C-alpha cells in the first residue's frame, strides 16, 4: 500500500470539512465574541456569564467538530462518495485528524490566551494560571479521546458516551486537584510556580492526548479500505 | 487485449455474506452489465473494484493498478456512482461540482454544463432537496464530467421513474460511444442491461454464474414447447437446464443450443410444437433457478 | 462613474472602486492625528491626557468632540465598503489573505513597537519634563508607591485594527448563517429609512458607555463599541450595491448638517452641565441620542460630501490616501514625544497645536516616503 500522502487532496478534504462545519463554526465564533465581550465588561456577573459561555462553547466545538466530520458522514452515507475520490484511507484519516484538530485548536488556543490575559491583567492571583492549564489540559484530553473513539467506533451510543463521559470527568479531576496541597498553595499566590504534581498531570495529559491521536492515525491509516 | 480490470480468484468475507473465488475480466472499451438479485454481491464487487473494499484474498487489477494498494492512482481514472451513495445534504450541487472539479484535472466543465441542462438539474439547489432521480443524475454528472476511463455504476437506474430512467440510459448510451471507455454497471433490471451492454455477467449468492457476450447469450438459449412422454434420459442431457409441465405441453429450456436438438427430441419421442428465443430476463431467472449449473 | 449621477438607477454590484471612499478614509485617519494632537489643549481632558498642555481653549472641546463623533464611524463605513468590495473581487479567501497581510500582521508588529516607543517617551518625560501634565504627575506619584499596580494590556490607538478584524469575523458569521439574504428579503431600505434608523441603531452603543465615548482599547471586545461601530460597518457593506441611497439623500445635505450642528450644541450643553461624578457613568439616554444623531447624520453628510467633492482622483489626495495607514500607525508615539518636549516651552495653544500636528505629519509622511512607498513595506502598510 502506498504511504505517500496526497497533500493537495488532503487539503481539499480539510477545506470541505470546514465548509460543512461552516454554520456551526459561525455560531461558535459569534458566541465566542459575545462571551469575550461579557468578560470585557469587568463586572462579576458578566465575568461569570462570559466564562460559563466560553466553557459551553469549547465543549460544543469539540462535540460538533467530531460529530459533523465523522459521525454525520457515516450516518448520511457520504463516506462512499468521499472514498470514491482519489484518496487513500491514510489520506482520509490524516485529513480528518488535521481538520478536526485545527477546528478545535483555534478556538481552544484563543480561549486559553484570553484566560491567561484575564489572570495576568486582573487582581486575580497569577498562580491561577496553573489551574487554568490543568483544566484546559483536561478538555484537550477529553477532545482527543472523543476524536479517537469517533474514528474507531461506529456506534453512536459509544461515541456519545465517550464525549459526555470524558468531559464530565472534569468534576472528579477538579476534586483531585482540590486535594493536592502543593497545587492549592500555588493557586492562591501571585507567583507562577509549577509544582511537581501539576507538571506530572500536564505530562500525563499530553501523553494520553498524543497516544489517542497516534492510535487513531495508526489504526485507520493502516487499513487498506474502509468497507 | 488490454483489460479495464481483471479479478483473479477474489474472495471477500463479511459476517453475513461472502463473495467467493470470483474471476472476471472486462476488456477495454467494453460495456458489461452485471445482473443479480438483491444481495447477490454486485455492490461488494463494485466496491472491490474502486478500492473502497479490500479483498480477503485474490488479485484485483484496475486500469493497470493493483487494488487496493494503488487505489489513489486507479481512482483518478475511475468514475463510481452507486444507488446508495449519498451527497452532502446541506450543500448545493455547484459545491459538489467545485469539489470534484478541483480534484480531477480532466474535469470537462462544458460537458458538465450540458449534462446539467439535459438532466434538468439546478446547480444552486441544495442536494438535500433532490428527489431520488435527481440525486442519481447528480451523481452521474459528477462521474461523467470527470471523463473517466472506467465507469462503475451500481444500480444506476434502480428506483427511477420512466422519464428519468430514459434520460439516464440515453446519456449512458452516449458515453458508451467512446470506444476507449469501459463500463461496468450492475442492475437487477435485465431490460436496461440488454439495452446497453456488450457483455453480460450473472451473479448469485456471491458467485459468478455466467459471463459472455450479449449475442452469445441470446443465441445459445432456447425455449422449446413439445408434447409426448418425457423419457428419464432427457434429464441427463447437458444442454437441458429446465423442464416443466405447461398444461398438456412440456416446456424445456436449453442452453448451448444446437440446430440438431429438435431432431434429437423427436428421436426420444417428443414432438416439438414451438421453438422461441429467450429474453435476457428469462435466461437470468432460469440460470439462477438452475443454480448456475454449466 | 455613471452610477454616481444624480437620479441614476440603483447601482449594480460594481467592482469599480469609488475614489471618494479612499479619500474619505484618508481624511478620517488624518482627522485622528488632529484629534489626538488637539486633546493636549482640551480643558475637558486636561486631567487625563498624558501630554495635556498648560495653555488650553474651550474652542478645542467645541470642535474635537464633533470630530471624535464622526471620524471613526466614517472610517468604519469605508472599511465596511471595502470589505464588501474585496469579497466581490477576491472572495472570502482573498479577503482573509488581505486581512492577515494588511491588518493582523501590521497590528501584531506595530503593537509592541508603539507600546515601547510611547513608554520610552513617557519615561523620558517623567525624568526630564519640568512642567508635567497632571497625568504625568499622577504616574510619577503612582510609581513612587512601594508596589505600583501594572496597567492592563490594551490595544492602544491600534484598537481600530482589532475591531476591523472583529467586524470581518462577524461579517463572515452573517454570510455563513445566511442572514444577509434573509435581511434583504424582509427589509427594504429606502434613503429616508436609512437616515431615520441609523441614529436609532447606533444610540445603544453610546448609551452603554461614557460620554464622550472612550477608545475601546481593551483586549476584550466591548459591547458598546460593537453596537456603535457595527452598524456603520454594515452600512458600508450595504453601500457597495446601494450607493444610490447616498445620492438620493444629497438634497438633505444642508438641512442634515444643520440638524447635526443643533444636536451637537445640545450635546455640548449637556456635557457642560454634567457633574464630575457623572464622568465615569454611562451616558443618559438623551446624551446618547444626541451623540447618535451627530454621528449618524454627520457620517452620512461626510459621505455625501465626499461623493460630491472628493470623487475625482487627484495626485495629492491619492498620495495622502496611500500614506494615511502608515501615518496613523506611527503618529501617536511621534506626537507624544513632540508634545512631551513642548511641555516645557511656553507657547500659545494654536502655535503648539500647529507645531505638534505639523511636525508629526511631516515626520510620518517623510518616513512613508523613505521607508514605505518604494519598499516591500508598501504591500503591508502602504
């Protein structure tokens, strides 16, 4: 099986997925601007609404990106049309992974950036950036798991379970952080110190995320065909 | 002879269905009709030929490329449309045309425009609003305008109203005038196959029952009505595929028809009343019922 | 250009660029230079403006706030027009490339440079100026504190680039969600409706902020700025196909201007009667509405006047139009440096204004000529 990637077609497939995702993306973008504007009002109630809206949007982007590009394609039987074009399963897999990651990472990074700006430019303790990094890390891992499951498993039920389950795990995760004294002491201070347990968790998150993506790429890319 | 595709001992196993030891060749420039009932394995065969499915064993070569390994190179020259293939509901036909046009350098925009007119399709209409016939025509347009060397069509006329069916058949007939373009199209409608094909293959339960030129098929088969007592030895005749009583008469269906057969029937005590050529549908049904006995 | 003839039929979508819009954008940018320079001599801004000068005049306040109310709305109308023009000419991909090259990259490059230059000149002023402005004195006292709080990051005077990107993103949202077509189907815009509805549309923007409205320099989008400048940007996009709206309003130019003047006088009276405690509060409805009238009708008047008198390409106008982007990016650090130097020179306010404004423009135009016009920089900020 040829392992050369057909980049022009991969690019077209990514653009195609972006175009299919356009309406949802537009709604998310609008929601993002509104959420940032709430945060920009510098009032406690607006801060609460803005941050809540941003978290909802981030989760929505993660779920919709995976759903539109993978689950809907399968459900509406458009996969045969795409695979009848000159693409290999590896091209298709790379296009799906790259397109999805791009769709998710752009709003994810914008949000992370604005969160950092809020922490550093307001009287909030700068140490909170450690907590923010851990929370963002969890959302990223949850997204990678959902993406890998969607690429691997056809069942809609399992996919929903993976999406909701991985995101909901943020609660026990926050409880776990709450019990780590070394992390808690940093969060209240104005100095940005990265305690060893926090670094270990971030490392584990990076590893899990990468492992999920690598498995999805390896498992789908080595298939000679999808049917 | 250059082959558009060669299948050699191909098997494909699914939990509920198997395609077994399948060998078939389509010479370049030929139009082959693939006839089989629902579930015969036609779609599996076409998916194998487009690289969408990988064979469990055996060799597939399409336009000189081994599949599924060289599927990208092969698919550049293949046009594949299937009855169950869906386009993106939320997007317009123009969007699909643009997507395919950017992938295929051979895309013929003028031809696409003429097909758009002939099929009476609106490019700016969302595909989700298309009827079944319009969807099939849209798929055909997307296939034909890329000027493929090999056209693979899975049940292109199934479910179409008579007008749409005539339009699709007419445009296919036009495409088929190009002697370098090879076509394999599957159908359970033998009339369509008879109308278009140079050669015909019958499939049943994942096996190839018969494959030959259309004329040879029609020439080889005869239906004979006769009267008299049927001798037991008649069933051993290799040419006889089916025997049944039709009122006071006996209906016999022969393949590999020889001109001396009426005389041989008379010799065993049967008086021939009538000899008719058979329709393709009749030949197909008889073959399937006989289980592909050669 | 035939579709600018009075009485002509509504113009078809055109890819011909209307020169008047280029010239108006240049004027709006140059008005910004004048505005920032004049604030140093405004009694109202004396306590807040870094380069506030000892000589002031109420005439400055009488003029600059009118300039302030019209120049950025006018800029965003033109920006909306050119955005729509680019979409028609080059598609969304082309627009995105243009925005990256001409807006995002210059903004990201200019932002730290402008910040560094302004900080450097302010530090110099803190150390060397003998007659500091109240703002400088306040900063000095502030810095003397044991743990002075830092300033939140802001876009500074480059906020307009940030909002251009935001409005481009919002324009794409409108396009992707197919709202424009729905709007066009349900709402028929006539010249009279436009003139009456525009002030109503922008009034909430004024109501949500203080009067006079500040620059939305926060890194977070501001509702009031989106509500104020958004309708102007949308109007610009609408004008690509409907420049006839402006042509039909031509006969209302002078009555409209008179109404603007009356509304502006009312606004000034309200400003004058305000208590100091009200300065930090959002504007009352009446003030917001008066500002909206001045901004909306003043902008429409400027557009009509532009089409009437500035639509013929002239070499000097074209030069100013081309150099205006660079001039605007550069002007504030240059202006601040000059005005800090002038703080210790006792001059009359007109002379100080003329000197600071004239020298700033001269330095900006000279640097444009030497650094931008004939170099690769022209593609980015020329």
